[in-house]
């Protein structure tokens, strides 16, 4: 036997603890003497029961940390056992050990070269098998390979533990980054959101949303580094006042901070005291910046809420109102909230954008008839094609989207697309007269003016008549008749018939209407709808009709919704009629009366 190999094994076995089980005294003493040459810690048992008790005692002596199979000085790393023993045999012992710890190395010694025993020990996961009588070289080889396996496992376990610790430290650092603001070391918005999401029904929150006024000016005047120093110093003072008032402090964005407290009952007096104390500490605070001679004066605005629902949004609403009104703080109340209106605006802006992308602007046509009931023209009315929540196709009235579109550039695109489609139909239906709504904004839109001019030039070249009526809404801009005249001159349609829409409500300046010289006056539906029952409405309509006839202007009644009203209007001398009794707005150029 190579002496150096034995020395290497001794060195490797120094910290390994062995439990050796053998019922034969002679074999036990002989093998124990050999094992003691290599291992400093060798315990001996003469039967399976004693061995199992010793193994269990060693296991339960461990502190309950980590895996039960991690290496500790008290534990057995290697069990060497005979098969046939009193009380219970080696197979039973191995099975019981495996239930406690699957990783303990086990070597079996047996005088029986029994296949059944061999298979069972393999199934139980033993690491070695030595035949009796035990020969030194066989024992040495088995110990060498088993010890290497044990040490490799321990090294792997140590590496894994070290890796776990490293990962845990990294996770801790990432967790801190996730929940802590790097600059001010205050809790960040992620932490705040987590707290707000877990508020219980019995908890009453008080939330102060604090904004440093005009902070971007500090960055512009003094630089980013000075701005960061201001934020750090401000956060320090915020933390102090928050702690003194039993609030948690957060930095949620560049120059926005939050103080939050959760109580079990609402105490408005206490909240207002806290507001005043916070303002006394933070509003008008002077901050000294390294490298600058003067101190920086910092002012704040606050939005305050103690509602449970939509807490953050309500605080922002209050803060926004405070800034708009120049107040240092505003406490949220429901009359400040424009959230629902804004949500509706955003929804329709998205729908309009999609409509324009998909070319889903659709003209509907409502017939206009004479007193004989003959259809003489159609008013083109804008609709947008979209889908409802059930993915069913629908056509949406401008009632829902036109005001929102007017507040954005989307109106110009919608209007241009609508006019373009009506002009296309006018080209393919040369005998039909179309009436289309036209705003002063449309008249000033160069793209629309150029579109009309181009189409009218093309019709002139084809020697085609232009059957297009412009409906202009009666309002204060009617005084600017030059805009209309210049528009008609530009598009080369100076004799275009003009219809004054919604006449009888609103502005009604007769002198400017005479200057415009319209072809039609459309009497507003609010006067028409009760003309059969309301004497005042009848007198107003009769007056408008008389005024129009004196100027040789035709009248069109809107909102004609039944036969009785139609007959009353015919009797009054109205020239043309429009409404659901005549025909509903529809995709096709036919009356659905």
C-alpha cells in the first residue's frame, strides 16, 4: 500500500465523523482499529437499534437552520454497517436512516454475496459494498472513493450556500433599490403603492401630496447637482416633520413627495393641525447649497385627501387645483374632480384616432322635402363607424365626440374627411343636392379650402352643375360676413346657397343675416317640436317665416316628427321640411319614411 496515499486519505478524513455497526466483536475491533487510523471521530454500535438511536441523537442535536442534511460537527457523515445484526438488520437500519437523511454516505459490509441484498441496498442508495472478511486494500479503496464523494458534496454545498448568501445580498440590494429612492433614501412610490393597495376598510388614510414649486428653475439656474442637493436637504426636513407627526415620508417623483398616515378614525382638526405644522416647516424653507453663497428659498404646494378610494388621484386633483389658484394647500372635495370627464375625453380621442386611421368617417343622409312631400335634397351628417363593448358594429352620432374633437386637432381631420366623402358622392350623384354643415373653422382651413376649390374646378371643366348647400351655424361669428364671402370667392363658388342653421336660438342678428344674403333659414328644432301645442312657439315660427318671405329667403323646418306638426308648418308657409317624420338619417340616399 502506498504510504503517501494513506497520508492523503488521513488528511482528507480529518473532519469526517463515522458511525460503524458490527455485531461480531472480533470484526468490530479489527475494523475499528483500521478506521481509527484515518478518522478522528469513529463511534461504534453492536446492533441496529443502538446504531439508529445514536444516529437520531446526532441529528436532533442540530439547530433548526437550513436543510437537515447540512454538514455539522455533531452529525455522522458516513455510516458503515453490517447486514445481519440483532434487534433489526442493516437493511432496516439503512431504510430508517434514509427517511431521516437521504444524503448520508453509507457503506455496507456483509459476508453474504446475496443478489437480493445487493439489489435492496442499491435501491436504498448505498455508496459502497464490502465483502467480509474485510481486507485492508478493499476497505481503503471503498473509503477513498466514498470520502471523495462526501467532500465533493460538502464543497458543492458550501459553494451553494455561499452563492445563496451572495444572491440574498444582491436581492436585498435590489429590494432596497425597488422600494427606496436612491437620492434621498426615502421610501419610493413602489412602497407607497404597496401600502395604499393594502389599506383595510377600518383604516382612514391622511395623504399629503407635496410639490416643490418651480423646481425646474433651480436646475436651470444652479445646475443638476445643486438641484439634487436641494432635494436631499428638503427630504431630510420632510422626514423630520413627518416623523414628529407620526407620518411616513415618500419621494414619488422628481420634486413630489408624500406624507401618509393611517388611523382608525377621521380627525379633521388633527389633520389641519398637521397641515399647518408641515407648511410651517417646509413652506419658505431656506436651504444652503455647497458652493453657493446665498441660501435657496423653497416653497411648496400641497394636495390633501383622506378618502379611501382613488386616494392618489384625488390628492393630485387637489394639488393641481392648489397650483391653479395659487394656494399653498387644497383639501380634496368631490367638486374638484374632473376624472370622469377626462376619462371620457381620452376614450373618444382614441376612438376618433382609430376612426381616422381606419377611414371610418361615414356620411349619413337625412332627406329634406317640400310641402308636397317630395324629397328635394339631403343633409349630410357625420357619423363614425366603430364597435361597441360586444364587438358589434355601430355608427356613433357627433353628439358624443364632436365637442371633444373641436378641442383638439382631430376636428380638422374629421371635417376634411367628411367633406371629401360628400364631394365624392356629389360627383357620382350629379342630380342630387347635398346640404353640408360648414363652420368658420372649416372656412379658414387651407386644406379644406384647397380640396373644395380643386373639386369645383373639376366640375366646371366637366360642365357639371354644383349642387351643394353650405349650412352655417348662427352664432356671434355671423358678424364676420367677410370670412364667408372670401371663402366662397377662394373656392370659386361665390353664388353658393347658404343656409343659416339653428335659426331662432342664440344670436339672431337680423341685420348681419341680411348682409349675408342666405338662400335658406333653417328654423331650430326647439321651436318646431312644440309648434302644435305651444302658442309662443307658433308665434315665433310665424314671425320667422314672415321675416324670411320678406327677404325672399326660403325656410326649412327641423325636427318635424309627426304629421300634425307637418300640417301646421305647411299652413304657416314653411317651404321645406326635415325630421324623423320625413326620414331618419341613413347610410343610403333614400327616404325611410
